[in-house]
C-alpha cells in the first residue's frame, strides 16, 4: 500500500507552450527546478486542448543538463519524433526504450523489448548503476491500457522509492519518475490511484494563447522511528503483583463447576434428603402402553 500524503503547497504558473520547448526564461527554469527538486513521481496531467509533451521534454532536458542519465519509455510516438528538438549532447544522455515500434513483438524481428512493458519496468527497477537517474514515461495512459492499474501503481511506487540498489552496495542519490497522463481517457479510479502516488502533480489548462500549470506539491507523512508502548498511557495497571496473582489463583468463582460440587450432586450423602416425583393421572390421560400415539390424528 502506498504511504499517505498531505498537501504541502500549491502554485499556479502561467506559461506558453513555446517557452517550455525553447530556451525559456529564468521564471520557466525556476519552475522546472521546483518540479524536479522533490524527486519521486512527477505526474503531468494534460488534455486535448493543452498538451503536456512539451513540458515533459523540458523536464527531461533539464535533468540531462544536470548530468543525470535519463531513461525514456516511449509508447506513444516514435524515437525519432521524441528526440526531435534535443541537441546531440542531450540525445547522448538519453537511454530510449522503444515500445512504439513493435510493443507486442508481432513482427518477430527481434527488435521488440523482452518481456514487453512490464519487463522493461522490472528491468528499470533492477538497475545497478549508482547516481541520480530520471525515468520518463511519454504516456502513462498507454501503459494503463495494457497493464492492470494495480500492477502499474506498484511498479511506479517501487521505481520512485529506490533508496538503495538491490545489493545495497551502491547508494542511489535520487530517482525521479516523470509520467505524462491524458486525464480525459480515464475514470476517477485510475486517476485517483496515480494522483495519490505523485510527489508533484501538474495539471495543464489555460485560455486561448496562454497555458497555465497548476502545481501541487505533496510530501510523505513523518512516521515515528521508535516504537511507542501503548500501555504507558493507560490510567490503570495491566500487570499483577505476586500477591495479587496468588489471590487470583486461589479464588473459586461462583459459576465454576468444581469437583466438590460434582461429587455432592452425583453421590448424595446419607444425611441428605432425596426428592421424589408423585404423579396422579387424570381422566383424559391416555396411557396405552401398546399404542402411545393413538390420540394423534394422522
């Protein structure tokens, strides 16, 4: 189960799509840094009117400029189209996993990724290279159509919470997971599940000619590291002293059927009175021993 989150702060920034793709201004660079700083899962929610791929590519470019290795799981567009707009230095730092060309290995050419989408996700989770890494999904909507929602959520949670490598020999400084989600394609269930996993959530909207990004920052609740004894807060004592335990063991409960009571009932003494039942039948009693049920009307 994922850990609970609470809202830390919310911001609303107004940008144009061209500013995200191009060089941008100081304000846009500040926004990109604020989105990447918390780490974890950054969920980008776009719509038909306001596309989010430009913002996703801007975040990838920012991570690559910081010297990080960037893994991209391409599902919705070709590798050539996705790499368009990046210079040679940026493209050299991108590790592209192509699920767009042949995701189900129908062509049998051997170019398909082994294990399909889930195999690629598991390979990313088992990576052993140290240092900060950014993992980008160009379409979480495509993955939701091919994988169960629970499987995708569990994998995203595992990817975004890699504190150490599997053998704990190479510490991982930070892992960022960027995911683009087309919110109009999904119901409230998958949207709510992915939203609860996100450390940062960006919803794109706006008016004609001007896009706005509503940003929600979340952080995990602080859980106590030491165990708290619940008995220390009670107003009564749960433990018995030695004297109290001896008194408890020697007490005979009134409803307890002891061996003394059993012997007294089964083997009455000579001095005890015995009971007898005397019954005198009346005129309407039918005591025919041969047919005791002859009075029944069957």
